[in-house]
């Protein structure tokens, strides 16, 4: 199981990113939708904005779906036999800095996530594989420009549709300057861009919730169980206990154990 893959790994089962849990996605990101919505579309700056770490994409050099080309289709992005691709750094140096009036994307000057909602257009540049920043950008009500890296998370292929709830750029066979065409389109079709941004919010608020992720886990594990050629038994694992029993016993301790009580009272998300 993993949080992302490309078509090069067809047998890898996708599961929700651990950042949904660690970053309290439902409370922090989805819970902020009303605050983001309070910033009118017409008052947002018509600039492509983004702040990122310096992660480099890792790839198998036999995988054509994740190969990244540079400006004008030149194969000058990746190194070490095309296994490491500093796509974020390349985009900043070769696209953002040369179009600074339209693009404010940087690896240096950090900004709080809430600051991003001041811009109509938000960039999602992939990290080592996918970037969990995408889930945080969708609820903001801005048009998300997603780099098409060839990697995808558990919900990309079923829920994300370019031109419906996101815009994609830098797909296989194209260079990063592709984003300029998409920006031109968004500027010329402002109302359509606004509707796509709104659809992105709806997608996140409807399907990326704790209930939605739990439903995915349920269907994944029950579907996997039907493929087993044997019946699992706890007799093979004498130390194992059913999860329901562990949780019930843990909850029963909260009145007597302050630490347990503090854990139980904290917001939680799967």
C-alpha cells in the first residue's frame, strides 16, 4: 500500500495520505471554507501563487509517465540518470522568475496557508511524488493549477477532472511554460475559472471528508479481503487483539488517566 503511484506500479494499493490525519484536515482545511469564501472572487489577485519546500521528484527512469521535460521540450530537468527531478526549483527559475508579474511562486519566502486565498490562482507543484498541498488548496475557492506529474493519489483519477474542478499543466510530453497558456485562458474566461474553483471546493467538502475517507478504507479493506485465498485467524498472532476491544478499553481509562482524557478530547480524523 502507498499514498501515491504512477501507472508503472499497477498493483500498488492506494490509501489516503497520512497528512489528512496529522494536519487535522477536516477541522483545519475544510473547517476554514466559510473563512475562505468570505474573500470575494473579484477581490482576489489575478496572480498564480504558491510556496513550496525544495523537494525533488523521485522516479524510475523506465517509467515514461513521470518523465519531465523542460522549456521547449528539452530533457534538462532530471539528473542522476533521470531518477531525480527538481521540478519545483526548475519551475521557479525558468518560469516564475521570468514571469514575475503573473506568477509568484517561490521556495523561500513562506506564507501561511490562509494567505493563499488572496489569489485567484494557486499552484500545486508535486514533491517527491504527489504533494498533499493539493487537498489544502482545493477548499480555498481559488482556481488550482495542478502539475500533471504522472503520479496520483487515491482520489485523483475518480474525482479530479481538468477543466471541471482543477486546471492541469506540464503534462507528459510538454514543458512547464504550458502554465502560461492556462493562465491566459483563465484570464479570458474569468467566470468559467470561478466555477471550476467552486467545483474544487465542492469536491473537497463532499468527498475528502473523514466520512469519505473512512468509506474508502472500508471498501478497500473489504474488497481486499475477498481476494484472499485463506481465512485470516488471530490464532497465528497470539499478541493481536481486535481493534474494537483495544479502543473500548482505552476509552474506559479516560476518567482515571489525564493523558488518555487529553488524547480523547483532541480532534481526530482518519
